[in-house]
C-alpha cells in the first residue's frame, strides 16, 4: 500500500478549481509534526493559504515545469498553498534544515495524496514578493512551497529513454516522468 501511494504521489501542475478547507490543509500538515528532525529542533513552521484572493496573488509569482515550455493557466492553478518556513530563532545548519524540510514535505505530500489531492513542490518563486504578500515577519524565512488542489491531469512514471531524465508531455498531454532502472541505482551489493 505504501509503495503504491509513493508511486502515485507525482507532482501535479494542473488543478480543478475546487476549494480546499482550512481544516483539510491542517490535516495534511499535521503529519509533518511527526517527522524526524535534526536534534529534534522542529525548526519548520507552516503558512496555510486557501484564501482565493491570496492564492491568485501568489500564483503569478511562481515558476513551473523547468524542462518544458509550459505553465498552468490561471484556470488550472492551485487552490491552496502550504508555505514551509524556517524559524530563524532556532540554530540549525542549512544542510540539516533542507534534510528536515524534505522529510516533512514528503509526509505532507503523501497525506495529501491519501486524501485525494495533488501537490507540487515549488522551489522557483519570487521569495521576497511572497514574503510580503503573506506578511511573513523577519523571524521566518520561506524555504519551499507546496501547491495543492484536486488533480486535473494524469501524471505517470515511465522508463527512462537513453539516459534522458527530462519529464515531458506526450501526444495525449499526459505528464510523463522518466525514472532510472533499479540496476542503475544500486551500484554495489556487499
């Protein structure tokens, strides 16, 4: 069951325009609370956004799908965001912070998928502009954002073709994500 959930929790870039409640967002983020954390500092904080006007203001500040010349249209945009922030008052090295962030974000993604939602981790966005839009004080720094909504596209894993790792949209407009073969991943068995 976990294998299937992980395989199906792909980055979604087209969403149906159906609102998500704050309670639903809180349920998704609740699993981050149980994530492993460097020195158990629990240095991450979250801003949950489902206000339509704020979501619409943030959307133009985001960048999507670096390998293909495509971005979602306004009518395909996410309906909510989770902004993952660093608490600057807690002393944690960047490399450990990013490790903790990856664990927490993956937990949120899996919970969202289990609940029927799609997500996309966003690392390319106008950080300063979004920091101002959400009026985030100086004690917090944005790390990554999760775009969230009900998927309105099919995303599938495909075999990698001749070493090409770039995702693409096929002739049916299905978003295809190449993955390396296990024989390539495991370099040694001792």
